[in-house]
C-alpha cells in the first residue's frame, strides 16, 4: 500500500480521504508464523513513519463506533487516509455462502498429481498459504524429503517470479511453479516476464478454485477468466487445462515437452482445505538452505 498512499492519496499530493481496514497479523505477543511476526512487529512504526494516522479498533461495539467516527472525522477534516488496525479475534467468525463447485478435485489432489508427475530433479516453487502447506504434507505422506520444494510462505503473487529466476539461472533444470488463481492475478506482470524470456524450462501450474482460499475464501472472479488467452497474450507458447487427475498427469507431460517457451497448465478444483492440515515443521531458513543445496546438486 505504501506507494499509492504516499504518491497519490497523501494530503501533500491529492489529499484523498479514505478509511483503511488493516488486519494486524503477527501482533507482538501473539503466536503466529515467522513471516507474519516480522511484519506485525514493524507495522505500527511503518504507519507512523508514513505520517498515516491510525487507531486500533476495540473489541466492543461502543468503543469501535467511537473509533470509526473519529477516523471518519479526521479523514474528511484533514483530507488524509486513516487506518483502522484490527487485532485477531476482534470480529466474529463469518462464513461465505458459496454455490457448490462443479469441479471434482481438491487443490491437494491436484498438487499431488503434479508432484508425482514432476521429475526428481525438477525444482518446485509453491505459492503462499494452503498450497505450500499441502506440498509439505504431501512430501511427508509420500516418504520424500523437502529439499526440492521452495515454500513461498509470504509474498503472495511472487512465486512465479521466484520460479522464473531459478529457470533463468538453471537452464538445464525444468522448474515447476505451483500457483493460485488469486496469486496470479495479484502480480500478473510476473507472467509477462516469463513469457518474454521464452523460458522453455518453465511450467506454470495455476490451481484455479476461484477463491482467495488461504485468507478467508473471498471470490477472485478468476473462474470467468480465459487463461488460454491470458497465457498466450503474455508470451507463453503452450496452454493446457485439466479437471481430473488423469488429465493433470497427461497435460503436465505435454507442458514439460514444450520446447519453444513457457507453458501454463490451469487445473480447475473446488475450494477448501482439510481442517487438520498442518504447517511445515521446518523453518523457512532450513527450507531455503536445503533448497539451495538441491539446486547446486
């Protein structure tokens, strides 16, 4: 948010009053993942250094109303953005009511098909959230180590860029990026870089369930997107779509056989994850070091 808030909405530029609602993940003193703890510790200081007024929303209605009214008054009176910071547990639980998905595969089943189809020396880069957690547990279940997988625990939308860097540095290795539809949409410019560099050792697997599944299940709108047109418009030279495990195996092999440039495989799945899905038991630093050893080997 830093760029538009400072270069566009600031009182010294256009002076645009707005209310920001920011979830405080990684708040100091609360148990959370490493990538959240780093940002959570720094967030109040970052807001202050940006001269951005903010207030923490109380967890009772009367206090919350007072804070919101003050935020509106300051935003309008000073022509400035005002941030409302929300602690975990402030809001009651909310369930999205979605239509049943017509797709039969889960994301975890789709990822398992990809992992089994990939070669033993193929580096894997998986996107943030449930996808990386499922990659980790699938390796455990299959009795395999984790050295060939880079788990992008943060930086949503950037797994494709990480995978592209590896594909450029290791042209003899076929890199597989396991991405999500929401993550792809967030930083679509990464796909343009992949296409322009004609990376024929790059298979971009996009698991499309139409949801920001790992951060609340909000719809992405990507079920209606034409991934074939998107990928080819970005310079990818092969596109395939799969809806069943058998199709995933078949289409993935087609993508890896493409010698003219990057390939994209869209896998249509239903949303959701196992309730008992765990988190990686190794630290991000351990993951990085093992992955680098795998790449050197």
